[in-house]
C-alpha cells in the first residue's frame, strides 16, 4: 500500500512539474481529433467555415480547421435512399420485419369518385447536389416526405378507386414520379427522384370484406362474359361457314342446271335445223341412236319369225345349272 502511494505521489509530482507539456499534448490530440476526417467512397464532404459554406471534399482522408473553426457534413451522394409511406421497415432481409404501428394518417387517401384507398408506396431518390441539399431547403428529407405525400394525394384524387386498385397503379406511380421531380427542381433541394413504387393498395379495413365481394362478383362477371364470347366464337363462325357452303352448293347446282338447259336447248335447235333439211334421214338417225342407248340395257334379245314355234328351248340355252340333280 505504501509503495502504491509513493508511485501516485511520483506521478502527481511529475504532472505538476510538466503541466505545460501535458496541456500541450492534450491540445494536440484535440486538434487532431477535430481536424482529421475520413470520407467514404459513396460520400462527399461539405465544409463550413464559421457556419458558412466553404468547399466540398471528395472521398478519402481530409483535414479541416480544428477546434470548431470548420465543420464537415458527410453527404451520401452515391447512395440510393428511400422514404416509406404507410409502413416502416424495421429489419430488412429475406424475412423483412415491418413496424406494427399504424401509419394510416399518411396512407389513407380520397379518390376522385369519393372513395377511400389505403395506399402504401416507396420513393427512391439520390442526392445530386450536396450544397442545395444542405442550404436551399431546411431539412430536405422531411420536405421531400411532405412533397411526396402531396403529389400522391393529387394524383390519386384524379382517379377512381378501381383505377388506383387495379389497372391504373403503374400510371399513378409514373405520374407521381414526374410531378415529384418537377417539385424538386422548383424547390432546388438537390434531389433526383429515381423511382416511385406502389407497394400495396387496398380499401380501408372496415370496407375490405364488401370490396372483396364486389371484386369477386366483377371477376365472375368477366368469366361469364369470356365463356359466352368463347362459345360465340365457336358457334357463329361454324354456322357462317355452313351457310356459306350451302350457298355455294346452291349456286353451283343452279349454274349446272342452267348450263345443262342451255346445252339441251342448243342441241335441240341443232337437231331441228337438221330435221328441216332432211326429215326422213333425221328420223331414222334419231331412231337408231335411241335403240343404241336402249338395247344394251334390256339384257338378252331373241329375234324370231312371227310364224316360228318351239321357242322355249332357246330361252334356257345360256343359263347355268346352279343345283344339278345327282
């Protein structure tokens, strides 16, 4: 115990004797701690001298005036930032954890047809001008949040609830992105809007069951319409094809009958002209032509004298005996 007390007294005596050196060393350490700054690759340093903008510093090891004469703000100009509306992400990852707080005051919106929609969206942006970001607008991130909410309410207010919930979601996001970028340029906040994404759009919880029932009825209606159109496309073209085929067959039959009648009339006219020139010859020629067409069709032909008798054996001369008597 005595030895420890002696050592403590020795150090106190040394400090009292070298108080100037100790203070100087502490001052040097303090100056180094307040003057040496490290800027990450995705950041840019903005240096203020006595509260006024002085310069910007690129990534790497930098030095500023110590003891508060200069102050540096590190701005992540190469990093994509985002603002969430209607929800908050607590832990991102494969299994993202969201906050269980209610953010309905910023996500509940009135549509153009006086309905309510719960709209959740994300605004992705970058800081393009660190000077404007720090000095043109006070608290640029809060200002951007207010601007985003105002732009979304304006766009949603110009559309019906069905458009916002279904087919018009992409158009809503695109219009909000365009409008929000115009506002950033007008306010000179140094921000560039990268993308606006609608995460989820739902009716309010109190009317969600009724809204789902309406949607289901509309889907069933669309299904029935599609089925009817499918049957229509199957039956009507087939009926039209059959009708067209019947018409073409009738036209072909009519054309055939007309052409045949014209041919027969022309043939009769030719025969009549020949008959006028030589009636007897024409009569005999017609008679022989008719016999030539008829005789091959009447089978066996037997020509006998009208005074002949015993014709019966001649009638069986060319017949085969199918069942001979044994």
